[in-house]
C-alpha cells in the first residue's frame, strides 16, 4: 500500500507570494492533519480535516488555510509569504474518523524556502 | 515555558551503547505519549505509543512514562548506526481528535 504522498517536495518562493501544497493520504484514510516543522519551534500542528471539514486548528495566522476534497486529498495554502514561513510542511493521515495517533502516518513533507 | 521540553542534543554514542532520550512536560492533562523517529529528508515514523504511566518494550526500544514527575524516556539498547536519526517525543490529552504536541527532537548519532 502506498504511503502518504506530498507534492511538491521542494519549493522556493519570494516574500509576498502565495503557495499551495498538496497531500494525498494513504488509500482508505479519511483524516488528514498538517504540521509545520522548523528548527526553532519544532513540529507544530496547523489543522486537521475529516470528511471535508476542518475539525481542529492550531495557533497560526489566517494566512494559513486548508481544505479537503471528497477523495480525502488535502491542500494547504499560505498567502502573503513571510521569511519565517520557511519550513518543512508535513501531512499525516489516519484511517479513522477520530484521529488515532497510533495509526497516524506522516508523509515525507514539502520543504518550502521563502526568499 | 513550553508544554514539552526536549534536549536537542546532538547526542553521539558508540555502536552497542545504551541510549537514553528524555522529555519533560508541563500539562498534567497529557495521557498519551509517543516517540517518533525521523531520518533526514523523511517524515516522522511512530516508534512507541503508550498510555498513562508505566513501561512498554518493543525489541531494543523501551518507553517509560512517569506522570507524577511529568517525565518520559526512550531507551535504545545495543544501538546501531541505523538508529542515527532525530527522535521526537509527542503527547496528547486523548487518543483522538486532539492534536499532538511535539518536543523539538534530539539528534542522535551512533558511531560504528
């Protein structure tokens, strides 16, 4: 069974631009969570989606948004990019309606560099 | 004070050594505790998952939780060069529908 896939793997943008990242969960998984990983702050929760609905949101500004499609694929968007948005963005999928950390699997991440 | 504190290392040990990795936390509501391993250019993968206090063993890995001290540990016996990675602790208040809170990770190098 294929794992969580994220595209693109690497991205370079400039300040003020916007970016969209994509996540395809493991087949059959319906819950998708997004995390930001930086050396300074570590891994921080962004948001979680299930059945196209956002169920949880972390403490990030409104420039960070996401959505989930009917096939469970998810996208996250960051508008008006800032230098501090440079990070590894990780997506994780879970098969159950309630995110069960024991069966949550991470993708390889998208590394975003903002210049 | 951050909810979860973890020494970032780096930690360098010889092959075969016993490795001890630790995290402390401040939120007494945490009940589920996890350890993840993250290789370079990869996403985290779950190593150990425990509920409440106590020990859990899986092969060369042992996870310990001491809720009274708000302290969790991961022990790696007979460490191998393939164990070289960043180890992240994570915890949550419940098993579902609550986000994980991560430590910043400890970078481990096992030298052959």
